[in-house]
């Protein structure tokens, strides 16, 4: 069975850093591009960024709101995708989800979601 | 960025009736290379992650009841829920994955009348 489990969330002060992990299983992780999404309390989902599969050498793309502060990386040997979040702002508060992305066309996409990791940025 | 606009923001439908949600993109999400519309529909219930209902604008995800259907192409899309059930109460989002940033509509809240 396909599983994605986000971890690493918590309460952090503005300006500090946090790293989220998305541990996956049940599919050929290396073939798949992966996206991070987030959802602020009471708001709709927002795309954060994606990391492409090995065919595209793990190239990344980001939303303008996080570009330069967030970094997505992947460890294909462990089937994990990471979201390093630096210079956090209160607006970054929300639930963070990872999911497979359509990019590259080799995998199912947006079909499996974990329960998410809650990130609260507050002083 | 491609802006996605849904209508209405909310609607109340009687059990067993039809709900129709519209989604308009600010530019076409149809790729000529494969003649596919890069448009998905999600359902989200309180406290849960989004659930994929429809992709490629009209392909129903495995396990999704056939009461849910998607249609449209280019810039105008529709999600139709026929024979509305109590379990369909949720917020519905369209999303384009034609280009980055992937963008969502603002959501449509479906309630029982």
C-alpha cells in the first residue's frame, strides 16, 4: 500500500528554522516527482513547491511566497522527501502535506496524502 | 500564474438532487502535446487532507462514486455531483497542474438544504 507520513512539525518562533520529512513506502519513489502543499487555518490548500524525479536530476520549483527561504530535497535511497524551512514567518503557519506530483508523468499524482505536519510559527 | 476562479462560493442542495460547481482558469490548461487538460478536482472534509476526485478534467479517481463527474476543456470546467448524499458535504476545490505554481480555486462549500 502507498503511504506518506509527514513528520517534524511543531511550534517555532518567527525567524527560526524547521525541517519536515515525508517518509514514503509502497511505490517506486525514485520515479516520482513530489510536491509539498500547505493549508493555513480556515484557508484553502496552497502549493509550496516540488522536486522532480531522477530523470530531471531532482530539479526544484517553488511558490513565490517561499522561494529563497524553503528548500526541498530528496533521498531516493530512503524514499524520503524533505522540506527545509528557514526564516519562518507567522504566515507560514499551517498543515503541511506531501504528495506525488504529475511532473514527469511516470506516477500517479495527488492520489495519496498523509495526515500532514502541523507547523505553528508564533512568538 | 494561472488564476483559478470557482463559482459559486457555496451552495445548498437537497438530498438526491444535483450540485454543479464551475471552475474557470485565467489561461488554458489544455496541453496540445497530449490533448489533455491539466485540471483536478478535490473534496475536503473538515480535519482531513484533500481527496482527489477527478484528474485530467474528467477521469474519475479509483474508488470515487460515479455520482461525481468532471467536464470541460481549455479554461472552463464543471464538477457535477448527482444524487447528492449526506456524505458529500464538504468543500470542493479545482486545481491546475499545467504549470508551476500549481494553483487552486478558492473552494465551493456544499451543504444539504
